[in-house]
């Protein structure tokens, strides 16, 4: 890494002393792990006013909610507006669910934002990805509606009884892989993460370790392709509907006849939480 770039980011963050006083003791050391391109992009983001890790942490007790909360429990909020506390806003009444709800019912009536999932799956399909990768893209952020923190793991757990191991793997590990560029797939560190996580964010050691293991796994490509199609910058004029994926879901998602939430599986309660997130206990 180029020393001058590192020094520039340190200066923008208030100097080496300020950086070393940040919540992570090894912040300054961790900066060493920035790749040069990521560091340059971080400096551009900082100059454009994007926050540091510490500045985001300082916002925690200014809000009436925690950022890790799932979208179904709170009015629409966005990682693009981390400063905003819109706790005065109201949530919507949810549409009733059928007695034996299917994955399509959840995608249509509960998952927010489903358009992101549909667009990701659409993109993967257009690029000739396998059906399992398309399904993984369609389901990759299911967990975000329930709980944003560790959403890849929550989402993978929810679908595990109903999909192939490969699909669950891709959903689980798209989350840690998002932090790590891979030029072989033209995948870069997401610029939006400078705002979401802070310009000087470095994934914690367990995430780095997971990345190394996944990188050497036979299904690395499946998980990587989810990150490649995980874009928010799609054409807003193009609306993708769940109907386009009914056949794929029918083929690769083992829909329980009792309905998701009522099949007695170890994850049924997670689906029931989606069905009625207004339950007080
Ligand atoms: Fe995700
Ligand atoms: Fe996503």
C-alpha cells in the first residue's frame, strides 16, 4: 500500500492520534490492510463528506432504533441516510397471509425491498447464471427484512430446509464476501459501504477468516456471483415481478404443504415472525 495514501486518509480522519483513539484499538494497523484502490476510493468518499467508523458509532444514541433491526419492524429506513432518525414515521398494516403461505406469498406481502431481490435475480439470469445462483440471488437478502445484522446467516438459516446446500451456502456467504474485491469477477468494494460502514471500516478478524475459507471452497463462485449481482443501481423503469420466478421456485424450493411457518421445521418460527411481526411476544 502506498504510504502517502494511507497518510492522506489518516489526516482526513483527524490524524494518526485521532485514528488510534477510535473504538477499534487496531484501527491504524488495520488501515495497512486497505488495498490501494480501496484506499483511494475511501479518500474520495471522505472528501465527499462520508463518515468515519467513529462518526457512525457516535450516532448510536441519537436514534430511537438500532441499525441492525429488520425492515419489517420499522418504517422504511435506508443505509443511504445513516444520520436520520425518523422514528416519528409509521409502519404499514401488513396484508393478510393465507393459511399455508408459500415463498411467493412472503416475497409479495412481507419482504422489503423485494424489488432489490427480483432485480438481482433478473440480472443473474440475464448473465446466464445457473438456476441455483438465480435462486440464491432471489433470496439473498431475505434476512434483511428480519434482521439486518448478520443477514446472510439469518437468511440462509431460514431457507436451509427448503433449498440445496449450495443455494444456502451462496446466501450465507454473500454477506462476508461483499467486503472483499475480486478482480477475476470484476467485483469491487461497494462504494456505498463507505457511507454504510464508514470510510475507514475494516471487517473484523472473524469475517476475514471466513472470507479466506470461502475463497477456497468449491462453491466460492456461487457465493461470489450473488455479490456480483447484488446491485442497487438498476433501472427504476424496469419492474421485475415474482411471476417471472414461479417456475424456478417450483423447481428448486421445496415448499412445505402445511405452509412456511407451519411445517414443524426448526426454522418455522422465523417464518411465523414474518407472518405476524406485530405479535407483542
Ligand atoms: Fe446482502
Ligand atoms: Fe443485496
